C-alpha cells in the first residue's frame, strides 16, 4: 500500500502543480487587504474538491474554518501577505493589493512557473507567466483555496481588532461598509484603521 502511495505521488499528473492567488478585503473601508497563494498538485486538488472547497464567499464561516487546516495540510506550499491601511491610502487599492500578492508570493519556497489569478486584472509587478480568470475562485481549486486562506486569516484579524476598536461592530461587518458601520462612523468618528481614501468618496470625512 505504501508503494502504491509513492507511485501516486510520482505520477507526472500529480507532480504538476497549480498555483492560485486571491485577495480579500479589497472593498472594505477598515483594515488591511489580505492575499493568499496556494500551491496544489492534481491529486490534492481532487481531495479538496471532495471536501467542499469552493469560492470562500459561498461558504459559511464555520465551513471555512473547518477547511483551512485541510488546505494547509494538503498544499505543497502557501503564502499570506497583506497591505496596511496607510499603504492603501497612499498607493491606492490596486497597487496595495498587488503589493499584498507579491508579499504572499515571496513566502513561497520556490518561484511559481505560472500563476492563476482571480479576476480580470494583471498582477503588474509579477514578471512570470500569469492567467487571469474571472470568477476563478469558482473554477480553480487552488484559487478557491487561496480565497479561503485569505478570508479566514483576515476575519481572524478583524475579530482581534474588535477588542481595540469596539463600537464599530468590526467582528460582525469584518471592516466592510455596511449601513450600521457608516452610522457608527458618523457617531464615533474615524479611527486610524479606517481607509480615509475610501471614506472621502462617501463624504464621511
């Protein structure tokens, strides 16, 4: 049985890796933007698909939490990166998001030969081969896995920040601009972790 397992791992199709990358928090008004990259071989992609890995937005928080350790265990490699509110306000959200992706990629042991990226926008600082996949987190298990890793990581940070920035329902809205969140900003004012560049567009500052 052990020999069969080793044969499976040596099979050319199982050695070929898919490297997916995704971001979370791009549209939030509070907190950093997160990116994650996940490297998966064919065999482990199929296993994760059976476990129910799909676009993180289609999964409830409990399911995402359950899937996270499975993804980390079955990935050949992974990386997480983020960009701060200061960077978002200074550089703009696209550049800051790209920076978070590059930081995630730099955590990998080896530079990927090819990336699959969720969405239509190129990762401009990346000088390797890349494919942009619209709704990629519903089509590629590696991108879906990356979306879950990024989402759980960012949500966990939001829950920790709730203790320091109580009164804004961060544990509930995860930093996004819900109606309640905007009302609370009007009531209590803007914190240093609110994205000023976003709030200016909403005429809140």
